[in-house]
C-alpha cells in the first residue's frame, strides 16, 4: 500500500513496528504507527500495518487539496 505525504509538512512517511508497547489500558507485543520522517507527525497505535496505513491515508477532501 502506498503512503500519502504528510498532511502537515508534505514529507515522506514510514511504517514503524513498535515492539512491546505499554499504554495506560493495555499491553501489546506488537503495534504499528506511521510517522513522518520530517516533522514526526504520526498515527495512533494500530494492530496491523495495513490499519496504520489506512489511518494515515484517511483524509478529508479539504486536507487533500492543500498538499
């Protein structure tokens, strides 16, 4: 799946596999985020790489016009 540019700075994004993540409510051995290489904007933690990409790529039409 292709990643859209960062909605904030237009930079390139990359998937990051977070190992052994602890949150206030849960522990997971593996979660995914997408993070901009320039400004470090990121998605929330997702269970799969595909879910993280879908979360990153989900934009309103108004936001897409600004890129």
